[in-house]
C-alpha cells in the first residue's frame, strides 16, 4: 500500500502520527498510526524537493 503512490494519500501529523487514506477492494479505508523512523526521513526529503509542506512545525 505505501509503495503504491497512486492508490493512497497521506496526511502527516508530524512528528507523531499520520492518517492514510487508500482505496482497497472493499472501498476506501482510513488508517491512523505512528510514524516510523524511515517515514520521518522521507517526509524531510519530500519537503526539500517541494513534494510536501509541513504546517505548524
């Protein structure tokens, strides 16, 4: 799911947790969970390259 970028959107409540919206065979699913260490690194890189914006940080 995480590697299928066309199939999901992520809303990050950096640095603690995230909400992921994705489409599955049964419909849309919403998942809220804590960030993993590597995901925080990915968020920082996305900000550097202009693919994400951090708010309230």
